């Protein structure tokens, strides 16, 4: 068929028509001879013959590859998390999110991190239940020997409409805040904290500092009056629950 197709083009063309006659690897010398003789009989001015595999490199090659299916074998039984001990020790770290202050408590047992508690400031409802769910799932996963780095990778970078800033670092969501705290905890950053007994400030000074922080919560996306999430529109932050508004 290669030769016959070339002969049709050659019949209506004055110049020589060039076409490579591709033959399979099993082609014999007799097959090549028949191709040349057929081209001569049909009026072709010249042909080129190529047998598959006759050169180390060729323009067109089709390799048959066997598809190997990777079968994932399910475990014989589900992993059971190690039981929580009666007493655990750890630290509670605060971070600023778009929904307010986020408190993350990380407790350890003799094997490592045993549980994570996540509490979201004054907010309630869905936000508080979601942060509690994050803590519960992290606790079960960590007691089931899941690599903490895998858990951090899943939570870190999750975005929320309201972002917060903690010591110059952006916190894109509550989940992101939990992941960053857990990551720093594993690096040992929070274990180097030393508590100073001397020079403790009176409660009145702490109350004044807390009041100042409450007045600057607008940038985080939480209403300083009722604690609900603010909505931003045309440069102003408005609370649809109590009517609080601040622009600029």
C-alpha cells in the first residue's frame, strides 16, 4: 500500500515524489526486492525503504509497555490509638487569628505528643466547634503514630476570609495557626521559655494591657464589642450583630 499510494501521487507530478516505505522488522530481502520492482512497474521515479529496528535510533518507534497495577493492600485491622494516660504535661500557646485569640495546648506522654486542645477566645458556635474538632482529630492521629509533619502539611496554609497577624507573621486561618504552633513546638521553640518570678506586674496592669489589645482587634476581623466576626466593605469594618462600625 505504501508503494501504491506513492504511485498515485507520482502519476500527476513531474518531479520525483519522495516517500519512505516503512517495513516491519520481520521484512526479508525478498520483501525489499518486491517493493522496488512494484515501484518500477507503477511508474515511481524512486523510493526509500526502511526496515524497523535496522538502526539504533529512529524517528518513529512504538514500544510495547506492560501496565503494572499497584495494588494497595488494606491492613488486616484498623489502627487503634494508644490510650491517653491519666497525667500529661505540656504548654499552652496563644496566637492571633482573624477570629480572635487562639489558644493551643500541646500535652505529651512518655512517647511524645499525646493530645492537642484548641480553644478560640470568646467566639462560639461553628468556629469554636471546628477548632475543637481540629484538636480532637490531631490528638487521635498523633496517638496513632501518624507523622506530625504530615498533619502540619495538611493544615498549614488553609485560608480564611479574615486573617490575623501574630508577632509579624500572617496567620491565614485557625487551622493554619494550629499548624504553625505545632511546627514550632516540634522544633523546640516553646520549650526554651523561662518564667520570671521577680518583677511580676500587678493584675491592674495586665487588665489595662488586655483592654488595649481588645481595642486593636479590628484588624484581626473580630468585633471588640461582642466578639463576632466583622465584615469589611468599602474600607469599613461592620458588625452585623451589634452594629459596631470602624473605618480607616
